[in-house]
């Protein structure tokens, strides 16, 4: 688990982003720092009422992607390599 300090805030519960080619989930703590959470590919990850920043990964190179189920409030990182 790692903690990062991102110098800006986006007012949304779930933010999807990319470009760094690594699948990651960060949760915003009360002090506004983002903590990286562990997950397992091809298994649902349950979201709760916190703020999440989700890097979807490298769709083309590593063939990974992210599915968001808004009805169940889950994220599933998918991979053809796992």
C-alpha cells in the first residue's frame, strides 16, 4: 500500500483515468491523501461511500481493462494474461 499526495481535488466519487499503463485503485483519506488499495484481477472489488481514483491500466499493450458495475458498486480489473 502506498500513499500519494496529488495537489488538486476533483469533486466526484469515482474518477477514472489512464496513461500510466498500470491498473491501480486509490481511495481518498480524510486528509485528502490518496492511498493505493490492493485488488485481484478478474475479481470484483466492492466500492463504498468514499472517493476513488481508478487507473484503468494499459488496454492495448498489456490487454487489461476495467469494468464498472454501477448497480452493484463494483470495479473488476480484467486481464487476458491472468
